[in-house]
C-alpha cells in the first residue's frame, strides 16, 4: 500500500507562503535534506534537538515579496509591518527592519525587543485589548503609534499624556463585521470579538478623540483573522475601511494611514493552496483604489501586518525519534524529544504539518504512525496517522512550516526547556536564541526559609 507519495521539492521562489519547505531546500548527493546550505541532520548533531531552524533567505524573500507587490500595485505610500507575535526575537526584528519593514507589537516584551533591535518608534505599531499604563507610557515615550482598541485605552492615555506637550500618535481599531473561513479561535474581525470598536460606535468615538487635545489620530486599523486563503474578505474589508476613513476625515481628523492587518495563509500541507503574496496585495490595493476613487479621496498610506506569511515557511523544527509503541490493529506511536511545549498548535487548533526524516526525505512511506511528543498529555500528538518510512530511534525528523506561532506560543509544560533557535544562510548556521536549561526554569523559584531544614 502506498500511504503517500514521497516529497518533491518544487518551490515557488517568489512567494514562500505557497511552499511547504523553505525555498533553499535541496538534497545533497546522498539524498539528505539541506536548508540554507546546511545539512539538517548535521545541525541536529551540533546544536541538539529539539531545534528551531530559520532560513534567512526564505524570510527575506517573503519580506521582499510584500515590498515589491506594494510598489507594483499600490500607487501611494505604504509600510508593511511584521506582526512579531508570530516569532519575536532580536535577530528576526533586525532582518525585517533591514528589509524596510516596521513592526507590530502587542506587549512590553515584543515592544522592547523591537526597540532593542533598533526599530525606530515611528515604525512600530502597538496593539492590545488590555494594555497596561506602563506599556502605554513606554510606547508613548518612544513615539510608537498606539492602536486604540477600547475606551480603557483612551482613559489611560488621558491620564498619562494629558499634561504633556507631545501628542500621542494613534490608530483606531475597528471590528468590521467581516466573516472569514478559518479556525474559530483565530477570527477577530467578526462582531463578537474582544478586539476593537464596533462600526456603530465609530462616529461617537471619532468625536470623542477629536475633543482630546493630546490625541493625534493618524489612521484606522482592522484585522479579520489568520491563515485565510480567500481574498474576498480582505477586499470587502478595504471598502469598509475606506468608508470609515472618509468619515474620520469628515469629522476633521488628519488621518493618512489605513492598516488592514495581516492574515494571509500559508501552505502547511500539500492540499493547502493559499494565494501568493503578490496576489493578496494586488487585490487589496485594487479594492482600496476603487473605494477611494468612488469617494474622490486621496489614497491613504497603506499599512499591513503579515506575521505567518513572513516567517512560518522560513522555519522548521528538528526532533530526534525516541521510543515506539505498537498496538496491533489499533495504532502506532513514535515519540519525539519535544512536542506540545515547543509546538502547541496541533493540540490547540488541530493544526496539520508536513514532516520527513531529514536524511531520507524521498524514502517511500511504509507505515502510518502517530508522531507524539514527550509530555504527560494524551493529546500531545504532533502529527496524526502520518506516513513514515522505516525509522529507528535517533533518526532526525523535520517538521516544516513551524516558524510562526511555535516559539512564540511555546511553554515550559512539564518543566521542559525551550529549544534553541538558529539562523541558516549560505552554508552557515548562527545561534540566535540559546537553548533553555532545566536549571533556568528554577530561576524564579523561591523556597521560603521555613521550609529549609534547620540544624
Ligand atoms: N495583526 C493583528 C492585529 C493580529 O491580531 C494578527 C494575528 C496579525 C496582525 C498577524 O496575522 P497573520 O499574518 O500572522 O495571520 N496563534 C494562532 C494565530 C493567531 C493570530 C493572532 N493575530 C495560530 O497559531 O494559528
């Protein structure tokens, strides 16, 4: 029985999100998989497993695809922002900045990472439905654009910046009431959402902001969801947002920016077929242009916030296979040395991935197995009923498309330390985040004196 055909490395060089593998994927003379000119099994040997690997070229090409498409299809100014919730680190922030991106952040941690990486405050957009006053102050002091998500944000800023000279640069987040087909938990633009202002409250909120001397409203924002393959919802969004922008201008706000969020999907498995980055930008641009023309408006500066489509395909995770359990006629379990703590997406969203034994990616599958993690949780299954060639303990397994929402959503469940992250490029590998050690996990533990045996 053929369970699945072996891997092909057919790559769309212009839009990484349309590939399962990083665009530098190739096989060496012995058929072993290489990424960024580095043999994956060799990286596992040197850096240990589990290991997050990021292919710099794939990351840069995704950034360039957005920049180029904006240049080609949008006739006015634009600024793509990398949604750093997908994977936040100094190295990644630095790379996206060098490609002309700004950054979207949602916490003090992501904000200080972007600032430390050298990102100017004016190119940082700060989101969040429950920002602390400390976070708001930090953003304000660094000239970061603050996304007003609710009245609590306005009240807190009123307190923080009321008596100062400098105005706060603001973007107002709206809930545009647009449905899209993705996992229920990752839809954010429909009406029953914790994020943003309902369109019904737009006028009132715009007037409220107009009357605050410290508020400088420069634009509007909406984000409708993530891992979206349809283009229609974003086209509809453009029309809704241009109409809202028109209203803001009528009320007297000097708005220039339209931020349409992120959301473009990626190919995790063979049957996924997302639009290309160019296609996504082209359709949205056209919709904005048409909507502006209809209203005789100047084109706004176009901001977008891709996360997954920038970094997911650049990333992969290496594991070593360990124990195996065969339950005749029922199931086969093959364990890896990581799991739900380094990739919580399968257990959280039933997400699917593509994987292979990196030293024989083209070998014919011989059996169907559950590839499971090492955590004390039966649901800790990374890949269900997955076709695998003959394998042995110690073989290195690569799971692809893990660059987004893996490290950033990782945990220390079972006190398992986080993997290291390395960046590969032109045959070189560089450590960009150290592996946590079990001892690191004790660093905030305090044993009260009364528990320490005396004498
Ligand atoms: N902008 C805002 C305001 C967002 O909330 C998000 C994602 C993005 C941009 C980036 O969206 P992307 O281009 O990455 O689709 N943990 C989930 C994904 C949650 C996305 C949350 N917001 C997952 O693992 O699939």
